[in-house]
C-alpha cells in the first residue's frame, strides 16, 4: 500500500520535514496548515519541492468549523473555503480534509450539515479538489465516523467522502462494523495513529500521546483489516501528534514512522493470510528468524574498569576462556553465558574514566543471513565490518541508543568462537550454575524510547511484555519489557520518564545471568568473595508481610541479599545484584521458577537505592 505521512508528525521547518519523509522512503505527504503558514516558500515552491523529492501531495489539512452554521455565517465560511481550495490547487493537493466542527456556532442538525457540505463539495469540484470529512472524537455534534458517514451519504456529492482516523475511532471504542457499510468509493482517506490506553480527556490524549502503529495499545492491524475489507485502497497515512517526536530529530523519527507501516502491513498480511483481497498490494518483509538466545553481550571497558570487570566476572563464576586473535577483546563464558570484554572501543573515550558499557548484543539466529535481510528491509543501518583475515564475518546493525545487534550462529563450523584463542591456563571456577544470559536492561535515549521498542519487536520478532513505571531515588523511570516467544531473548528498555540525564544506578544498564539454583550459586559466589549487593532488612520484613514465606527461606534470602517476586499464576523470581561497575552498569543473577515471565521490576527502587548507598 502507498505510504504517506502528515508533516505534523515531524519536527523542524516544512523543508526539514519533507526531506526527512522522502529520505525515509515515504511516497506521499499530508501538508499541515501550520507548517505551510510558517514556511517562507510560496505554495508553488512547496509543490515543486515535494515533486523534486519524489513525493506525492496527498492532502491539505485541516479545514475547521465549516458545517452546520446559521445561514448568515455560511457566506463567510464559503469564502474561507474558496481561499483554501485555491491554495490546495497551487500546492497540487487533490484533497482537502474537513474536520467535524467544534464551534459553538455549529447547530445540531444533520440535514443542515449535509446541505452545507454539499455546497462545499460543489465549490471544491470547480477546483478539481475532493473533500474528505473526518469526525473528530471531540467534535461538537459529530464525533464518530458512522455519524460523519450518514451526513456524507445524505449530502450525496461525488466530490465528498469520509476520512477515517484510527485514533478518533479506537479512542472512543466505536463499533467497527459500520466501516463495511461505507462504499469503497466514499472512503476517501485513511489516517493512522496508535496510542497507549490512558484514562484522560480525548483531546489531550490525541494532541500529546499519539504514536506510530505498534507503539501503543490499539489494535491497528485489526482496524486496518476492516478498512481494507471495505475496499479502501488509498494511502496509509500517519497522523501522529506526539510531544516527544515534536522535539526529536526528524530524520530518525521518519524512519521510525516508516518502520511502523512496514510492521503494520506485515501484521495485516498475517491476519489476511489466505483471504483473497483483490487489488491489495502489501509490502512484504523477509520472515523473522526466531532468536534462540543471546550468543553474547559485549561490554566496552577501559584500563581502569577492565580489570574490575574481569574480577567481577570471575567471582560470578565465568571463566576467561579466550583472547581474540586480532583485537583487544576477551571472551568470558560459562555454558551459554558469554561476555566479551572489549578494551578497544572508542565509544568509551567519550565517557567517564572507569566506566563500562553494554555496546553490543549477539543474538543467536538459525539463519543469520535471513536475519540480516530482514534488518535491511526494516531500514536498520548496517555497521561496518570489523574483522581480520579468516575471522568470522558477522553482520551487525545499529539499534537505537548506540547498541549494535549481531546475528550469530554459535554452534556451527566455523564459529565466531574460533576467532578467540583458547587460554590453556583458564580454570573453570567451581560451584554455581550460571547457564545463559537471561535478560539485558538497556537505557534508551529519551527521544527514541518508543522507536527502540518497535525496532526490537520487528527486528527480532519480540512481543511486548508490559510497561511499568517506578520511582528510583533520583527520578521516575519508565520500563518496557520485550521477549521472544520462547523467552530466550528478553530485553528491558528503560528511560527516565521526564528525560534528562539521571545520575547513578537509576539509569544504569544491566546484564542478568540465569541460573538453576540461586542459593547454591550465591553460596559459591560468596566463597569467591563476590560483593553481592546488600539489601535492607526492611525489605525482608515487607516480603514476609506480603508473601508469608517460609522463615528459613526468608532468612537465607536475607543473608545472601536475594530479592523476590511472584506473579499471579504463582511463578516466582529469585534474584541478586552486584554493586555498580563504573557509573552505568551492574550485573544480576536470576532464577525463574514456575514460568515466571517478568523481570522483578517491583524491586528496582530497592535495588537502585541499595546501589546508590554503596557508590
Ligand atoms: Mg485526523
Ligand atoms: Mg533485571
């Protein structure tokens, strides 16, 4: 389907917006009135710019408060309309969007609305422009699409149809059955926006919290399926008002927007499956390869943090198993838990001395080439290869937040592990049973939090597993969990709720290792003098109050600093933390029992406070 974006979705001047839309691969644009008014170019110049960028001008919007006014007001409104239709002609816009009136002058009279919209359509026809009538969810008398359609049907003019806007329809929970009753040739335009479920005034919800499809709570694929089934074959046009996007760089936002439409078309394709849908041309992505786990996590370290990281990993129970043939990179491992310590990453030079950072995630893929093809189709930037002769040729892409994602197949010959010379002297520490990397917690740039969630979902086929907010000692944090179907890849994407650069543990990344028996593992770690993060006794008093745990178990947990969570189905999480490694990283050990799927987010404030106390 043709892709389009309203200029209101992006920040900057009109020219920046158009350039970003074209660079991201959009085919069309809706020009928003405010952007045009503030633009130094005359309409004909904007038209040329749009054409030069290879974009099609889909629509000019919005035209407000036109219909159902007292007769003495109509002449004024028709004069306004004539001026805007002239403008649409100069712009080369084939359609004008008319929003249902919010004016106090508007009369609750459908016949009057139909009659006046008929006059508007007759005028528009003279200019070769079509009029799409859209029910705003806060319209004064017309606030749902079925009502707008009744008025358009009664007006019965070939130049008048409806615009469906997913936000206005899904925010009100309007029944979607009525969409099928609208003839295809009257479905003039479709605007798409997602949003999180929020209990708030619908106008404020729309103006501040819309987001791209796949980033909110609405069922956009199901909605689009209804619209397509009714015969709509026009563009998929994004119209998103979002406080964060308004202040973010328009280039990445436009790419994020385009990615959302690729994901939406893929989701629609799955819904339609074998349903014959004549004339529907969906963009298909290369299939997802289900990731089977983390191949590795790479940490950038410097001369000061590196030895501390080595010491900590050794006490956790990993062994220094190999040294890279050509790079200052160490392999630390235990079973499938692998950590690369990179002493040569330039990204660290920009940060405080003694810092460590998660810079790359290695993802196990049965078909890395296919994973790379999907990444390319999702506009994920490929990173330059960094390899010597006869070394493994791993593809990596840049994720939001400056994290690299590598696609690996470890159990194959040759394997990327062959790039590491085994260390003969390495002994495997006794005791404990770390098995794999359970999850990774990443801090995302404020402007890219929504984009990064969608990026990982689409790239790796992850599912959202809920969002939480928690109050760390230094500020409110927002956290979004994502996981693969089998739970082998789990990510927690975190961001300060109000942006800014929160200091200390609140905004630290973390790597969590899974184990089969956290009590035996903790005992072995204690033998190796691992400094496990001490947890206050108050926390255990509260656990006892809430869960009535076995006193001996509770005492053992208190002794080791093991935290606890339980889900509604009785699944349990036992976990422990290290203190900070530098300023922005810590490590965790988890044991999941009985199908627990969360991340123990409930304990994050206690963890952050305890870490802050040890800094
Ligand atoms: Mg709209
Ligand atoms: Mg965690």
